[in-house]
């Protein structure tokens, strides 16, 4: 079950327009936003009254808007992690972790990396990954599993054994898994651009929108 989930989002722009174009950007569902901050070019009063981003943009790349969707909203968690981590009195343990997509609208989950901080008494690991590569740092005790892209129909899995210091008691708590990933094109916030209109210039601009979801602080308690 999800303990807490919130989204920090951004609307970044790349503008290459001549003259002094006046732009209006509207969203399908602007009521999603809990907290917003804008580039100085945005006319705040129009946003307050109409939920329209009206602005004369600077040239080049800039951040038009930042927004937050809090935990009181329904946030779709786009991946799931199945895990079994156990320790034995005899100085060893077992680990079995799988990761898969969830509520991604059919989009591919890419650049997947899992970090598992093992206990201080961990000496080594003997693991087999069905996909990607893994490494264990005997100094920091960090286990890193670089999964890469999750292909449809293939559930990446990492399993095997852990060696602990002889005579050391089992750890008091299991580790918290940190997950990194990118999903493109998808905005798990549900945010969608409705339209972008230009005024003040007579030429027809090229318009495009790209959605990307990246894991921020995505943690799984085991």
C-alpha cells in the first residue's frame, strides 16, 4: 500500500520565435495544481481568473512554471516492486526482488536503477539478475541493480544469497529500496496541454509538447 505520494512538476519551454509573440497556454485539467510558481513573464492575474497561462516569452530555454500535487490527491504510482528479503541466524540471508510497470498507459519504463542499502554486517552477495547488471560495494554495503528498460512481458528479477559476518545477529530492520526510473512520454500527474495560441504575429509557428515522468524520492519499504 502507498504510504505517501506527491508530485513536483515543471513546464519547461524552448522558444524560437521572431517578433513579439503573445502566447496563451491552456490545460485540460488545471484544477490539479495545488501550488504553483511562474516565470516573471506570466500574467498572474489571468491565471487567477481563468487558469490560462498568458505570456510574452523570452527567447531560448526557460522554466515557465513549477507545480506541486500533494498527497491528498490521487497519485498513480507507475511501477511496483515485489520483494522478499530474509536473514538467518547462521550468518546469511536471501534476497528476491522484481520490478514491473503499473498504470503507465502502455508507455515504457526506462533507465531503471534500484539501490538496496544492506546491513553493516553484509560481507558479500551471490546474485543472479534476469536483466541488467548488479554490483555490491563492500565498504558502503550498497547493492546497485541497473535494470535499464523494462520490456513488455518481461519482469526483471534479482535473486540470490547474502553472506554476513559470522556470529553477527540478524539486522533489526530490512532495508528501504530506492528506485530510479524515467517514463517517456507520460505525465503521471494527469496533466495535459489543451492548446497553445499565438497572438501579435501573423506567421504560423511550429508547436509541440513532450511529457516525461522521472522518479524523485521513490522508496519501497521491505
